[in-house]
């Protein structure tokens, strides 16, 4: 017998796949219910609205990202090791949550219009702080180039990493190989000359 929590999770997974494939605005509550094997009226027993489903999908996703980043920063011993770990953690999160990643990237206008970014804004800022703390520490220690603004490095690396989910040849590498390639490429340009 399924628990209410288990059923909610199933509905969220089905909805996330539909949102990622069709877009949030183009997905109806009826389609979510049919795909989840629940009458659309019964769906409201679990969620008050389609937007509540979206909010929970993204909140779970951002919770995982923030936990992964916290683990990296807690175990790293240098700014470069932290950046390498954050690269790997980002790619792991993309791999484990492709639907939420696609929703977050593709439906930003919908999320903003419906106030759904507000719920994850704090986690998003916390994720950014992990990156910036590592980058700023590397700049302060002289490990990273002072002539490259930390925010430029951060945004370039972050946007590239999240964009790789759309690369047709991304599957040519394991996550570990790809994380090493991306970290080496970016850090090679950001590391201070010896």
C-alpha cells in the first residue's frame, strides 16, 4: 500500500517529467493526473495547485544541490579543491535531476511570473555563496588570477556547467571524466602563474 508521502513523490516525479518535456504552462493538471494514474480531482488531495507541484520539485532539487555543495566545502582543504568539488557536484546534480534542471533553466519566465523563484531564492543564494567563498579564498591566497574578476569566473563556469545538459556529445564522458575536464579547463585559465 502506498503512503500519502509516497504518492506525492510519484506525482511530483511524473509532473517533473511532463514539465521538462512540454513546459509548465503547456502541462495541465488533468495530464499530470492521467500520467500518474490519479483522477485530476483527487490530485488536489495531494497538491493545492500545479504551481505547488512545481514549487516542491524545485525545492527538493535545490535542497539536494545545497547539501551536495555543503559537503564539498566541508571536506575541501584548498580553494582549487573546492572549485573542483563544486564542478563535480553540479554535474552530479544535473545527472540525478535532469527534469528539475530543465524546468529551472527553460521555464524561468513562468517561474518568475508565478512567484515560484521566491521559494528557492534562499537556497540559490546559498549555492552561490559556496562558489564565491572558494573563488574569493583563491583570490585572497594568490592561487587565482587577480586580473580576472571572481564574478566573471563564477558566472562563466556556472553557466557553462548548467548548459552542458544540452550538449549532444555530453554522454561521451563519464561524469567524473567530464568534471575533471571542465575543472581543468577553467582552472587552467584562472590559476595564477607560478
